[in-house]
């Protein structure tokens, strides 16, 4: 009797494994939805649309981008976490939502580690310290001297309380000993509109969101937040060159809801390897200022956990919180 039970159990396991493998072999049989928890036109949306096209080709299907902005990225992230665990709903998100929001919001509605399986880190982009062309300082050195000499006089814009560009401003205040007033906006677009219009003199913004404005001369770049200079702005210093220890980049990465069949997860990871090796895709991403990643899913998972811990300290020090 016991032997029969063991044999039946083994047959069931084999059947389930075979059906899972068959599912992965056929996958995908319908369009895949890639949720982007930020608005159209932002850094993550740009990255997602470039990746989605090539990912669909690599999988032999199609990937449709679905923007679901709101609550700093929490609305779309929660929707992805609660979706069916079948591989047909994915999440393309950024570190500001996945690594900062758990510390910033009292109840974000998701757990970035328990609710998601890392598929692929796409790459990172620095934020840029930008000023209006009329701003008296034209170099990072002059900027730091000017702001230090007049504490509390100058204002800097961000996309909102607790966003990465807000926290980068707070980090500069503590590491460089400068005092600036924070002006939060509801998104990067209105912040940049006021910056370009001269209503506010300073901002931190992701490189893709300001690249066109820098090329047109509507904004001036003084420094980048990455540990080293960006290939897209080789003449602009890393802020860390003048302010030791200063560093903070925005990464974009693809996740699946935790619980997707292992074979499907593997197939997605393999497809993303092809995506990031595609020359046209790499060219398009680099043109947007994205520094491509070279990390395994396990390394991506480790980076996420390290970033969660690091940003939690910075959020606590800043006093930023969102209900």
C-alpha cells in the first residue's frame, strides 16, 4: 500500500513537471503585458518600450506596455504583484519605486522581495544636477561655493517628496554641507517646466528626462549622481569627484510576480539575455543615457536587497514619509 502511494506520488510529480515544461515550451501563446508603474514619457517608460519590442521578438510573441502610474509607482507595482502567476504579466520598474518606496510609504501594498522574482537588470541612469541658464554658477565647483555661501537662499525642484531626485538633494545637503530649500512637484514634467521657465533655479532629474533640454541649451548640467562620469555627458563631472561618498543612480529592471512557473521564469531570463545582447537595442538604450547592466538574476536580487537597506537609512535621515 505504501509502495503504491509512493509510486502514485512520483507519477503525479512527473506529470506536473512535464506539464510545466510543456507550458514553458509553448509560452507565450498570447500577448504579454509589461506593467510600467510610471507615466508615459518618463525614464522607465522609455526603457520599457525599447525592451518590450525586442523581448517580444526573442520570445516569438508580443509584449504590450501598460502604464499604471500613481502613488509613486505603488499602484502599478501592486497590480503586478496581484496578477496571475502565469508569466503573462511582468513589471518593468525602477529603483525609486522598488527600493525606496518600502521605506517611504507606511503601507506601500507590496513587498519588493517576497512578491517579485528578478528577471533581469537592464541598466542604470544617473540623475543630473541641472540649473537654469541664468543661474550664476556654471560649474560644480562654483555651484557648491555659491550655495554654501548663501545657506537657505536657493531652491531645488524634485518630482515629489521621497522621490530619488528629492533624496539626492538631501544627500547633497548632508555630504556637501549645503542648505537648499526643497520644492516638491507632482512629477518630473511639471518640475522641469518650472525650471525651464525660470520659476525655480535648480533640480535633480534623470538623464533621459533632461538630455534633450541639455542639447538645446534650455538647461545646464553641473554634475551627475553616478560614481563616475556618464558616457552620454563625458564633460560633466560626477558629483562624487568633488563631494566624496556622493553617489546614487536609478536602475531599471524587469520582474515577474513571485510564483511564476520556474521554466517560464528561466525562459524570460534567457530571452532578456538576448535582448541586452541585441546591438540595435543596446544602441537605443545608450542613446537615452542608459548604462547597460551585466548582472545575473541572483546578482540583481542582491543589489535590490542592498539598495533597500541603503535607501531606508537615507529616507530615515531625510525625515521624508508619505501616508
